């Protein structure tokens, strides 16, 4: 049995204290509070004491506190609630106008282990508690426009009042729409750029500059704004805040943002010249317009010691090394399959070939099906990431890059492509890449 097939992946709901969704929600809540009330006056921390008598009195003989999380967690939450009571009700430190708790002190343990659809149940409770739907009073979780229906659901929640449930939210002029996007379109919420303006304005209150730049690139690709230049002029100010620390020229700062967005657009198969944005000045462009993927692979550093590995190859490794690199030298191509169980020296051979090819100034791409295998090769990446292989590789599937994309250009320029395949159960992924390669190279059966 393959290790990857053991167990079931569980996505922790936002009600799980300390989980990714919980922490992201609390971060955005904190940013919204700071935006409204200013910076906090007091920062308090509270930790659990394993020697609290409420814990030690319940331990069985031979047990330690770490053996009984079912005791420690409720006791800690009880203590936390007591401290909150002193601060909020007894006001021992004065009147509290707003506060943020790092972990969810109100979570019931029975809600932590649950198989229900967390997002739907949370929104259902939201509808029950907010029948008048005064949304201006949090904060709704941010959603990327590329997430499709989740984004359009958020648009509706932010602009449509008086709704009490999902079906009610989908109903426009007495007609129940089949999708949230359809409802938003009927209401005219996604035809105008003001929705995108609102979304960017809100994101500027909490998102980091690099995230804002990626969000802007995503909007260009997936939302097709009508006034791209106007959107740029209105939201440029917060996007280069990190660049302003080291650069004083406004023109240079703007150019850095444009270069960053260009790379992001290239990764999505688009070109910045297709959008009405300011022109990139070649004086600020060290890449001279080269694709991001080409730069990444052509600048991979290899260890000098790897260039000496070829002298330590055994007979079988040497035979493969000579035959593969001879094909690279001739430039006539070829597909080679190395078969061997773990520990027989495949990675050793890979490192020797990568160092040889890269040492000659050529591009060598190192990929693997598994992230662990990719990490032990210089410049290694997962095959799904580098080749844009779709998560579900059905018959006839192809990788999600175009003939004009940076990935396609990289594959045409590469002298050597290594793919460490952990299991032939990924054959469909290989076929998906083959379909795309034949398309970009113009190969026909």
C-alpha cells in the first residue's frame, strides 16, 4: 500500500481554535478593529499552567497533564473566560471598546470534531442572527476573485440586504437563480468596476503589499475590469509599500510593482501588454522582458562538489549518464526511463547530470512527483507545480499553460528535463504533460 493513500485529509473548520481558517479570520478581525479604533493600548498573554489544581486533581495515577487534553483545554478556557470577565465586566483596567482573542475561547469540544460543512453552517447561523443584514457592522472573510462561486457569494453578502438564507440570497425579482454569479449578474453587481474597487479598498486594510499585487493581477485575469488604468491609478498607493523602504524614486517604485505584476500575469499565461497599464521602462528591468520561469531555472545554483560526482558513478549509473548526456549534446532529444528501488543511487545520478548540464550554461529542469523527492535535488520542484498539471488528470486532460506562456518557452529551451516518478499510478499526469508538449512543439502522431 502506498503511504499517500493512507488516511483521509480533513480540512479544519474555522471553529477549530488555532487552525488556519480561525487564525486568518482573527487576523482580519484585528485589522478591521485597528482600522476603526486605532492601535491597541494593551497586549496581554495568558498561558496554561499544568500545575493548576483543577488539572492535577483530575489526573489518574501515573498520568501527566499532557496525557489529558480533555481536562487541560476546558480548564484553560474557563480561566480565560474568568480573565475576560474581569477585563470586560469588572473593567479592572478601564473601559474596553474592542478586543481580540488569539484563540477561540468559546469553542465547544464537540464542535471541534465534526463532519458538517463548516462554511454553510456558519453562514446559516449568520443569517439567523442578522435577519436585518446590517453588513457594515465583519466582517466577512476575504475571498479571491479566482475562487469563483465563493467570491460571488461574498459580493452578494456585501451588497444585498434583508436576506435570511441561501435560497433567499439566490432569489432576484422572484426568480431563484442556479448560481451566485447569476444572481450577482442579474443585480448588476459584477458589471461595474465599483465592486472591484470596494474589494481592493477592503483588502488594503489588512493585506500585505505582495498580496495586494497578486490580487490585482488576479482581478485583471479573472474579472475583466472595464477601466484597468483607473483601477490602477486608484489602488497603486498601497501596493509598493515594501519597495518604498529601499527606494525613494516614485517612478522606480511604480516600475517595481509593474515588474512584479508582469511576472504574476506570466505565471497565469497572460502578458502585461494586453492590459492598459503604464509601460515598463527597460532601464528598471534587469530581466529585459524574459519570462519568469526562464529566469528561475537559468539562475539555479548548483554545488561545485556535484560536478565531481560523475567520477564516482558505478557502471550502470555511468552507462545511463553517458547515454542521456550524449543525447543532450547532440540535441536530437530522447526519452529515457530509469528503473530502480529506493536507495540504488538514482538521486546521485540526477545530481551529477544536473551539475554537468547547468555547468555548461544550459537549462536543466528537476522535478519530482513528491515534494520530498523534489527538495533533495538542486532547484527541484514538484512536477504538478512546474508543468501546471491539473489536480484531476482525466483521459484527454492537458496542462494549464498556453503556447505563449513562460512555461511553454521554458520547455522549448530546456536541454534536460528530469522527472523523479515515485509511482506509475501518476501515468495520467505524464499523459497530460505529453498532450501539452505535443501541442506547444507542434508534434503530431
